[in-house]
């Protein structure tokens, strides 16, 4: 049985390959290592996402706070969708920002950033949130084979989705998409652990890949997979969650 440490080492090898490739191709800013890549063509990828039924039918979206997905967040607000965005590092007892376009008092391109949201958006806990129709996540690499995703390595995206799954806010009906550069789409099967979630849609500036509906429920919090620092630094992990009404 492959250990979590071995899986993490294999993931890190993939990350460095992609980060090096993006910098070499000048498809992302220099210094991209350690980050969700802010890739060239992110606006085009957001436009392609907005053409999909999963986007058009979604009224409630949860999106990561990285620059690569800023066009996605702005477009969601422009189209009147309710937007949830995680507090960086899930560092507050209520770990999500609520961005409601009907009440925001700042321009959307400011409110939908990690520096702007704290000034204009309230924080909410999962038991105060609505069910999620669509999750848009940032990625470092996606397998063209099956939609397996590798993030930047901090583990926050998986924890965010797990918290929402435990609260009954995401189900097998919740679509999960990512916007990425073409070079982040790999032909290989990628290493993954039980707590990792796959994407159902991967959108580059040049193509849209659909991996079909999920057959298994998304994993909730797997306590044995948590690191001690996560338990110490993320208040929501020490608080019971409640399903949505």
C-alpha cells in the first residue's frame, strides 16, 4: 500500500515539472513555483466555462481565491450568481466569504480578490451556506485520463470541499470544474490519495474536457489524513458541521 508520504513526493515531482514548463514557455509569471499558476489565457478559459450548461444553470458557485480564477469570480458576480470564496488558509472560525452581487458595495473586480473580500464580504460557516451548484477550483495539474487533480500542495482546496461535503452542501450532483493552461493538462495518470477530489470539467483556453458524472460521493474530512498543523490552525476542523436544510 502506497503511503501518504510517497504519494506527496510523487505529486511534488509533477508540480515541479508543470511549474518549470509554464515558466519555460512563459505561460505563467516567473516565480510560479508554490502557487496555483496565474496562466496566460485565463480570460479565454473563463469564457469557455461560461458557455457550458454547468455554468449556465448554476446559481450558487464556490470558487478559489487565486488570480488564475479571478475572471471566473468576476463573471459569476456580473451574472448575478451567489459566490462563496474561501478565507485564505481557512484561518477564521467562519471560513468562507459570502459575495452576494445584490449587496456588494465594491466593484466586482475588487470584491472578488483575497485582499478586497475581507473589506466588503461577511464570513460564513458551512451551516449558514446554501447548497453549491458548481465548484471552480485552481489546479497545478490535471490528468487528461480521468480528471485527477493536483493542487499546489497546501491541501486547502481538498479541506474546503471536504467541509462542504460533510455539511451536505456538495453531493454527486455538484459539478466541479477547473480552468488551466494547456500545459497543465497531462496525458499521464496522476498520483492521488483518498481525500483528493477529481474534477468533472477541465477548461483550457483551447479545449474543454468532460470526465462524466461522479459515481462516488466526495470524501468528507478524513481525520487520519490531517496534519497536526492543520488541526491547530484551522478552527473549522474542530467544530461540528451541520447539513443544509
